[in-house]
C-alpha cells in the first residue's frame, strides 16, 4: 500500500507507478512519481475542466450556428466508458445532481457496432451537441472509428469548420488530436500512471460529468473517493474496509474454491456498478502468472456479475440459494434518492426494498431445514425441493445515502479491495496483456 501511494513502480511489467489516488488527492498533498509531485499537474487539469465546464454550462460556449450546446456524447471504450457511465447513472436521480443537470443530456458511445452510434445520436441535433473523444493515445481502433463517424455526422450538417466548436478530447497525444481537427487547447490530459479502468477520477470521467452536473458536484465525488484512500492508507488492518473485503475475497476464491461473486445493489441508481466492477476486477486480477512471471499454483481472480435487487431476486438468485455457492455483496442505502410514501401502504416503497436487502443475507446464512418445513406442514415429497442448506457467504454494505460523496466512496472501496486481492495473490493488478492481445 505504501509503495503504491509513494509512486513506486509497482506495475513492473509496464514500468509504471499506480497513482489513481493522486487524481482525487487534496491540492496540498504530495504524491511523487519519478521524483516529481504529480498533484499540481492533476489540479491544473481539474482547474481547466472547471473553467471549461463553467463556460460551457453558462451558454458562453456556442456551436457553429451560435446556439449554446446542451447535449454531450462521450466517445470511449473500456475504462474510458464504464466508470463514467456508472457514476452518471448513479447521479441521475440524486436530487442535487439532477437539479444541476436540468435541460442537459449526457450519452456514451463505446461499441464499434454502428447500432451504438445510431442510439447515441438518436434525436440529437448536431447544432446543440458537443462530442468528447476519450482516448489516451488517440489510436484505439473502435474509439477512433466512432469518433470519425460522429465527426462526419457533424460535418455533413454544419460544415468542416464546425469540428473545433463541437468536438473536444481527453488524450495525451496532442499531435493526433490536432490532425483530427480538434483544437489542442481543448484537449485535457491524463497520465500513464493511470490505468484505463482506474481513470474515472481523471479527465476521462471528470470532464463529461462536469459538463453534465457542474464541477462542484464532481468534486464531492472525488472527495468521497479521497476519504477512502486516506482510510485505506492509515486504518489498522482489523478496521480497514478494503483490506478486510480483499481478504474475504481471497478466502472465498482460493481457500473455499468459490470462483464467482455477485454484486447486488439494492438501489436502481447503482445499476451500472456491476458492469464497471466486472472490468475493474476481472481485467485487474484475471491473471495466471505471478508478478515475477511464474505460473500460479492456485486460482486467482473472481467471476463478477450482478443486477440490482429486487430484480435479481426474480432472476438468478435461484442458483445462489440452492445451486452453486456464490458469495454475494449486498449494497443498501438508508435514505432513498427518490422516496415515495403512498397513502394506505403499510411501508414506504424504499422500506419494502430494504426489507428484501436485510432478508436475503439471512436466508443465505440460515437456510431452511427439513424440520422447519415439516412444522410448516409442507408435504413430504416437496421437502427436498424446499430445503435450503444455508451457510452461504455474503457481506452487506449500508450507505447512509447515495449522493456524489458516497458514490466516490463506493468506487474507491472496490478499487482498493481489488488491489489488496492482487497484492496477496502476488499478481500485477495493473496491466492487461490479455486485453492487448485481443486488440
């Protein structure tokens, strides 16, 4: 943990520091990479995003025809897409964030399938649309083809001179940005010590989210993540949430032989958490050799999947209760983003949801015995079918509410938990040669 925070090159196969924690560090923090404090660089990009997003949101930034822009399409794939989509989906129904986003739309384009292009620009007018192209190198094949496709959509409607007004970039390759037709002054940097799947707190996520919600709300998200960074670095291991969670995962996978994990948020706002954690976890820890290149004598990595409760209960929970043993992460929220109290109902809608949240781990832990079933007068031939063995592992998070701050905390808990698993398994959680092979 200390090596990571000190900027040592723990990503040894790529000879890189692993410093996503620097992306949300306070302005006065000192985090070095190659002997240079990277925090001022990070803040200079954040200040630029703040200024740009304020200009954009105030209506001062206008498109080729003089109209203010209210729609944003963010073009990127993998880490340039899944993390920002998760945060955007979670913020959409937060009252403070929703108020800030009134009259605006943020969409994401990832898949090279032209169907995704069609969906991302459906009912949008190029006159009022800004496109953010997110690619570190500006060479990712799918992203650049999608960027050229959207560029053609803009040019065919507004002419070639419109590109500089309707397209901006998140990239480190200013030469290719300029060749594409985007003004390099409208490019926002990030660094090679940020892995794609860990990049939501960089310009990759902060820029599109600030255009939609305003920088102050995104700053609260960053502060939430930073609070967990500080906890992870300083808390004793007995009280250290990411460490304890990481240990539980290693125990479940490598000792008990349970290869999967279900991520089950009892909040529709977190519906894109599982797809993001799929990438974060499986791309990080899906390794068969140690960091020294030696084949592992045990299985590492988890198979992640999930859906929000209560939807999942009417779907794959059958397997979890009576089929294979699958450790579960239950995530609940005390205060709903959108509470509803119907007259005449025994409980509020949110309390109904949370009753399920509390009941499911109990059912997994305690199951139901043949004796209990007989006392309930269940017919003998159905007893084997209605018996639940119990003793099935799960853990529960209970968040006070789900504002930008808590969304940041939740993200950082999973990021550090995954790193802990990798440290114990002795693998490099920060490269992705399998993905590179696919490319």
